[in-house]
C-alpha cells in the first residue's frame, strides 16, 4: 500500500504504524489488520495492491 495524501493508522496484529504521505508498507493479508484515518478533518488517499499468497 502507498499513502498518496494525508495519514493512515495501520494496525497489524498488535503493532501500530502511523503512515504519512509518501510512505509505503507491505504485509500479509491473512494477518489480522485494520486501518483508520487518524485525522478525520483531512482526507486520506491510499493505493492498495493485492496479490495472492504463494
């Protein structure tokens, strides 16, 4: 995933990551995860790319 604008809080398992514009991250889709926009006043734009696990 790539954050195009704004910020995104990404939680994978028990780890919390705060991503900003230009940040990118990969993770296994089967791992428990959730996300939210920590700044509801600002829009967050993200590109998600999904691929099947090998």
